[in-house]
């Protein structure tokens, strides 16, 4: 709920929201002919650039009105009675700051936070935190400068609008002249003169509107700014009257001279101790820096030694492995050579045996060929024998047949012996 309320308050205090709302109402009245003055319509609703200029003006005007209302509220609250109790004849102690802070909180619950109550609260918190009012004047000046700087920064939107309105007017001038020159036709002077005058009217109207609204807004900003500066000066005076000289300074708290002297001695002693501490700190830093430098040098030396040792060890191991590898390679080469020689001998023996087998095979092939040839001759002789027997049977000459048969057997036996 608090967050929603805060958002609503921000919206209601937003110059952009009120500027947009006023612009919407203004142009609604123009378009509904509630405002039908020709001059207003011409300068505020004849071109889109005039709409932009008017909206920017209403946004800046809303910011100035909101700022003026806040300043007047602050002035009214400033006329009220003092927020904290009237001062007594005796000055208050620093411990009374809590009591005054409670009074300010009670005031803010009733009237809300104001620049005056905020300033007083910051001063009392400073005194409470510092435990002394010796630097009160410096703090008052600092807070006054801070409030003045913050008030000046709140005019950022108005300064932006004051810069943007003339730029928009200048843009309207450029657009109007562009329209006029772009539609200019020297062959039809009478027709183009109307377009030329319309373009020039846009250029001059937008420029005139921007200059007029910028002057009005600048004058309003000047009045509000001066009014707020007067408020800040009144707040400075009121706060100074309420808080300055109210608290006791160091040495003004009713202490006797011995206590004051003792306090000064303690302050001097503390200053000396602080200087000695700073000096000892510097010496310690220098010692640490020197130790770090020596440690870095030793580390670099050890790293270099380790690097060299590793390099030597690696080189020695590499040499040993290289020698062993060479010996193993020689042994493997010799064994491979012996194996190759054995394989070559075996291959030669196998080749010789294959040659012998091939020659035997050739001889056997020739023998088989002779046998085949002999079988063929036997088959022919058998056929001739059959023919001769048939002839003998026909002729009856048995003796001649026996002789022929004996001759054939003799021939066959001689050929078989040759084959064997």
C-alpha cells in the first residue's frame, strides 16, 4: 500500500504527466471548437511541429508551477514556531542532541518533512556522530551549499525544455522553407505562389511560436528560481538562529583548568602516537617490500637451479635411452639379417627341388606320351590282326597267318622294350 501511494505521489508530482494532461485538454478544446480563435488555431494547431512545441512548453510550465507550489508550502511552514525548544541561558551539552532529534521527528509526523526540519536533523546527527560542536559552522555552510546545489539541479527539465523549444522552432523553419522551395515552379508562378506562401507561413509561425513560448517560460523560471533562492536564504537564517551557539564547545563544559590542560596533553600525546604509528607503518611497509623483493630474487634463483637440474637430468636420461635404443636396433637388425639369410637359403633349396620336380614331371609326361602313342599303335595292330584273321579265315592259309602274327608280336615286343 505504501509503495502504491508513493507511485501515485510521484505521478501527481510529475511535470511530464501534468504537461501531457494540460496539452490533451487544450487540444481537445481546440478540435471541439470550444477554442476557435483564428490566431490560436493558426499558431498552435496548424502543423505537427506546433503541437510538439506546445507540449514541451506545458511540460516546462507544469514543472515551474509544481516548484512554485512547493516553495510556497515551505514558506508557510517556515513561519511556524521553532521546531526545537527555545534555548536556555546555559548552553546545551552534545548529549542533548537525541532530545532535539525526537522533537524534530514529532514535528515531521504532524507537518511532514520540510527543508528546515531536514537541515536541522542532519546537523544534529552530525553533532551526535562527531561528539562535538566545534565544526558546526563548517557543517552549516556545507549543508546550505548542498541544498542550493540540489535546488539548482531540479531545474534540469526546465533548462532542457528552454533549449529544446527554440530547436523545434528552427526545425519548423527548415521544414517550411523546404516545402516552399520544393514545390516552387517558375513556369506556374501564380499556382506555386500559394504553395510558397503556405510553406513560408509554416516556417515563420513555428519560429514565432517557439520564441514566444520560450520567452514566457524563461521569465517564469526566473521568478520561481529567485523565489526559491529567497526561501533558501530564509531557511539558512532560521536554522542558524536555532542551532548556532546552542551547544557547548570543547573547553566550555565547566571543566577546571587542570582538566583542560590534561586534555590538551592527552591530545598532544595522541597526535605523537599517531605520528609514531604512521612512521612505524611506513617502516613496516618498507621492510615487507624489501623482504618481498629478496623472496622474489630467491624464488627466481631456485627456479633457475631447478630448471638447470631438470634439463641435465633429462639430457642424461635421453642419452641413456638413445644408447639402449641403438643397441636394441642393432640386435634386431642382426637377428633380422640371419632370419633373412635362412629364408633365402630355404627359398633356394625349395627352388632347386621345384626345378628337379619339374624335370621329373617333364620326363614322366614324355613317358606318358609314349605310352599313349604305343597304345594307339597296339589298337591299330589289333585291328590289323582282326583283319588278317578275317582274311585267313577267308583264304584258309593258316601258315601264312601264323607267320604274320609272329612278326606282329615281334614288332610289338621290340617297341615295348624301347618304351621301357
